[in-house]
C-alpha cells in the first residue's frame, strides 16, 4: 500500500538511471499521490488513467519551458505517478486506464490497492526489501 510503491519506484529509477542525485523523494511523492488523493473520492479516478498522466506530462513540459530545475523536479513527480500506475496494475482495468477515451463515466471501481486485499502484505514486504536494496546500491556507488 505504501512501502510497495516507495520500493518499486525508487528501485526502478535506480535501475534505469543509476543516478544517486535523482530526486528520489519527489518520485516517491508522485508514486504515493494517486492513492493518497483518490482515497478521498472513495473510488479510482482520473489519477489511475494513463491519459491523465500524459496530459499532466504535457502541462508540465509547457509550464516549465525554459526552467530546467523546476522541470526536472516536476518530471520526477510525474514519473513517480506513472510508476504508480505500473505497479498498481492499473492497466488491468481497461476502462479506468483509458479514461476518458474509454468513455467519460468512471464506473465505481475501488482503488486497485483495496482490490488486492491480503496480497498487499507480501507486496509491502517486497517493497521494504526493495527500499533497503536501493539504499544499499546508492550508498555503495561512490
Ligand atoms: Zn492506485
């Protein structure tokens, strides 16, 4: 629910970029944001749609034009949000994932994290291990 998204997002960023200067905290903020926000909706909403993520990405690119630092910071958040969709398995719900292309109605889908039920327990353990692993990788890369 939490460690799963933290662990998978930072491990992915480390695996892809091998950059200890990367804004990992902002990636984590992005990775936790969709559930943290939509838990108040009571169902999965636009932040579990790939289309929304692409739209946010485009807005970030436009708004931060010519401002390199704020662009890289905001992109770190958006990348975290993308990774949330991946590790949430959001793509398994086609209607939610392609909203609003798949139709404007959301349907009443609960957040994938609640659908997983007890599967969240091993995922949290894996997430904790990934956090430890990534931390060690970052520390050992001098
Ligand atoms: Zn989610």
